C-alpha cells in the first residue's frame, strides 16, 4: 500500500537540495516520509556526491593532463572567437543594465531580440558556439575517451540518470567553463531569470551522449541546478528532441508545453525546476555540453525557502502523454507501457505525492492494464 511505498522511498532518498526544505509544522508533507518523498524528487537527477568528488577530480585531471590534445581548452579563457557573434553581442547587451529584465529599456530588448528566441515560456534559445570550438571540443572529448580506455583513467557518470558522458570539470576544463559562465552565460541568465540567476557561484558541467547501443534518450526529470545551459555540440542525428513540461510542484508540472529541436552550436536556457526529457534518438549520435549553474544566495533566500514550504500543489488534471516519467510517476502505466529495456528494473515512483493527485487518479490507476498485480506498489 501507499504507506509502505513512501517508507521505501524514504529509506532510499538521498538529496542534496533537500537540506533547504523548510517545512511548516502544519504542512501535510512535514512527516519524515513526506520530506523523503520530496527529497527523492529533487535528487532524481543530481550531480555526483561531493563526498569524494574532489579527490576523484584531482586523480582524473592529473592522469589525463599529459595526454591533452588541445591545451588551449585548459587555460581558463573562453575566447570570443569560439562563440557565435550573436551570443557575444547578446551577452554584451545584457551587461548594460544591472537589474531584472523588466527594468531593461526598450532599446536594449530591441537590440537583443534578433539573437534570442523564446521557444516557450521561460525556455530560451540562441546561437552560441562557433564551428571552430565545436571541432576542438569534439576532438578533445574523443581523445579523452581513447586515453581513458587505454590507460584506465576513471570516468564518473555525469549524473544519476545518464550512463554515457564525461564530467568535464574533472578532466581539467572547470576554469574554461567558469569563464564561459561568468562572462557570457550569466549576463543573459540574470536578465531572463533575475532571482535564480542574480549570481552564479558554482557549476556542475558535463557532456551527455545519445546513440544506438547506448542511452537512446532520457526519462522526464528536473535538474539539480538553478539555471540549466544546454548546447548541442554534435554530431549528425535525427530524433533526440527535448520535450518540456511544467515547473516542479505546480498544477501543470506534468503538462506538455513544447518540443525543442536541437541544432549544433545552438543553446537552450531554462530553469532547473522545469520538467523535461530527451526523446529517443533515431539515427546517428548526439552530444551535448550541459552547465548546471548554482546560486547559493538564491538557495539561502527566504523566498526560496517559502517555495520549498509550498512543496507540491494538487495537480490540475491527468498528465500529458509526453510528460510521463517511468522513474517518478505512480500512474505511468495507467497511460503507457513500461519500456522493454526497463521492465526488469525496480523503481520507487513518488509523483504525484499522496493527497496531491488529480481528480480521477485512482480510477485511472485501477482501470489500467495489469493494475491488479500492481496495486500493492501504488
């Protein structure tokens, strides 16, 4: 029954963001089970544990250093020639004002608008990387894969869900990404997300790769970031779109909003709390550079704590087909069959939390194929 499920979730949840959950005495999710439930939600797609990350990074970086193919990528300066001119101009335009986007003058927005596309509410894209940088970066990553296999250099998974990729901070590229973040990503992000991006003081940066025989796509999730920067760096592929739904905890959390089609060199920028997932690749190989930017000032603010107090609003209706998560959603199999590759895996779904279900949730679950065999799980 539900109580047993939440106890299981509670025993397995290990969150980094959960320490910021401040719960009122009267909140229905104040119990240890409720806290663990929401911790599980936020820890579903997180960066590696910091416990031994520093020593691991030092080891990997030191072992790979003699084999670097393009030393310029490790010098800590992101050259403007490695960026699309439109992105340089966009960042420069947004540097001119120091307040939120509503305070920016009409002339500034007019100047920026040709270079910035709002794909959906709070989902933006822009041309970002030059062909020269993409070539250098692809060659370096290919070289790292080769060297790490040959010399058995440890490679950490980029997060808890992707099986293939590289944490580029750990191979010596942290200074390069920090420069990119502070001089170019941040001026744009703080204009679009004034609270979450008021400052950036850290990042978790990595690449992910999708192709036949490896990860084909990625289940719906939220990120362990305040703002996520995601840019496609290759290669030739079809499919592998990025589907967006609502923001975590809102009534429309699992309602479909937009499907973004990746273009090589073009970046998409969104809040980490936005539910999204990578649709399956059809042909070829797609590789993306992702930067999770963190703002400790925002996470320590009263508003952030108040938002965490609210936790999760009751869902406004059944989820969109595109927004279902086999990892997280209790009603997934009421609407979709479990992917064959996941049939033998054991999940601990939490969404929606007890008491936050949409009207008709139990009927949908109980009337789904095979529900009799799964009622104990739900």
